[in-house]
C-alpha cells in the first residue's frame, strides 16, 4: 500500500488571490521530484473539530487527550492525499470531502485515512478546501471582480478544482479517471449535494455518497443575502473595504471572523452560476446531470447537541407547524429523544428523503440508508452524528468500544461503499440485499442487523408533509 501526502492541486490562494477562484497548479517537468511524504498544513480554522472529538470522548468516559490535536494551519492549504494499492490495475477512485460545518476539519484526520479502504480495491483521495470566512465570504466588491458576478463559494470551487486534478492525474496512481466517486460526511456531504446540482461539476465525478448532509434540499439563501452578511461583517470588524480586509494576515482575519462572522452553517449562495437556482427548484426541474447517488443519515444525529429540558421541548414545538401532532407522536419518548427526533428530522432525515426523491425522479439510481448502530456502553449519545465514519474507513479509535458486531458491520459497510464506487450499485454477494429507492421508500438500516425498512421513524411522517 502506498500513500502520497500533501500533493498541491491548486496554487496558494493568498494575497491578491484571497477570495478568488482557485488557480490550477502550474505544470512542471514530470521528472522534478515532489515530496509527498508529509501531511500538509490544514486550512485556517479554530478548534471546532478538536472540540467535537473531545465531546465524543467525554461521552465514552475518556480523557480529552485522546482527541487529535489541530495541526499547523495556513492559508496556503489546497492539498490532497492519495492512498493506492501497489498495482497497475485501473481501480475505482473515491474522493473524500471532510466535514466540519465548512469552518473546520482537515483531510487527514485519523478517521479519514484511506489505507484500509484502498486495500480492498480502490484509490482513495482526501482533499482540503478553504473554510469559513476564507472560503465563503460574499461581498458585492468580490462579485465585481468575478467574470460571473459571483462570490461566497470559494470552498466549493476548491473542491471542483481538486476533482479536475484527480481527472487529469489519478491514472498515474492506478485510478480510473472515468470512475470517480465523491463521498463525504456532514459539511462534506452537504457540499456533495451542491456538486451534484452544479453545472460546474459536470464531468468531474460519476457517483456520489452523501453521509448526513440533506439540508441543501431546503437552501434558498441568495447571493444578495450573503453579500449583505459580508457588508455587515466589514462594518462590525471596523474595516472600510475588501482591499483592507484582503491585506490582513490570515491569523488576524480568522480572529475577526471568530468574533464577527457568525453565520451558522456556511453554505454557498444561489448565485446563478455555481448554483443556477435553489436546489429544490433544480431537483423539481430535473436540471442537473443524473448520476448514481447513495445517501443517508444517522438515527440520533442531534442527540449529543440538544439541551434536554422540558422548557426547551416546548420552545422547539413552538417553532414547528402541526405541533400537536408532533407532540402526540413523540409522547412515548424521553425529552432528549424527542428533541433529537425533531432536530434530526428537520436537519437530516426529511431533507435527505427530499433529495432522494428528487434524484430518483430524474432517473438516477438512488439508495438510502439509516445508520442505527449504537456502540456498547452507557454513553447516552446513540448513533450520533459522525458515528458511521469509522465503519466506512475501518478507522475505529482505540478508545471507542468496538466488539465483533462492530467489526462485522464495518466489513459490510465497506463492501457496500466499495461496490457502489465500482458499479453505482451497493449490492454485492457478501451482504444483505439493498433495494433501490422508490415509491415504497426502502431505507437500508445499517446496524447489527441489516435490513430494509419501509418507513422512517415517527416524526418524519409529520415533518415530511409540512408546508
């Protein structure tokens, strides 16, 4: 097994190139050696992902010291990593897009390393992209610099540039440039939904796996709205114009953003170029390139984040239509479970089903899963957000309780993911059959027992019918 780390796929987005589209890496003499033995620096960010790992560790009774540390960060961060078997075969390519709300994360987090997955017959690539204010600041002045009048989508453009690099170069690593699957979790999965719907990404990948990233189905934020947020950021930061902001050191800009650029999740705007229209409209019009899609969500996405009080439950009910019906459906659950069902249904389950419906209606082979596996122990976070990742990569942390059921599920999930990457269909001889998505809504449950179910849990029925 070979690993190539820290390969540059685009020129440094620094100085005057901050908040511009990525530039393809300059071609050099192929005989010039490249050092691909060290992990690259991560993109500019704070400790958000480290704190997530520490939170999971605490739930399992572990010290925060078991969490990975934030690596060196820099604005010059557009690098990727490749794992490949030592073979001359043309293998399917799997390109991982990391999560972290588009403000955190890096390509070589311990759970994302592709050695075991590649050993089963794939070339695995993990990529980085600009985060937070560096990747998603929109402003009219930046739009005026663009030939397309667009801004606020630089992180997604980085991902497309990485995929172009893969198309041009992956054959040298034993990969098939005509068989590329993007896969990712959380923010990476949400970004994959945008890639599936963007004409700029046509032809650079052929299949997609989205792990806990359904919310783009509801995204309608316009370029004008994001530009207004950019104006507000400059005012709050006491900066008079974009040129002044562009001249700041990266660390100073990150500090300003941590204080004044709190937008929640960093989605790209509907700008008429990267996204010609809101995702729901593109799905309804079938205005996108149809590709096989596998997508899903975890049973308890939000359980580790909810504030488990009766007062919070009443506040949550007040924010949704048909509150009486939701309250009745969930009355048999504890307060934390009710809040989890409501939040997970709204952010992940229901929009994921909407995406599945839209892709399937356009003729795309579509497969849907729900990850249900709860690790042993009294940790209280269920099948939490991100819990499926170690099963996909066989990267179970030593401090996570892992029994034979977990090992069996790992083998089966890796088989599904690899089969889908190879053929566009997750089914293979060694695991239970996975039905294609259709009117009867077959969802493959991934747990100690793997089987399709015909309906999702409780709240989804109500929330899916809300206006």
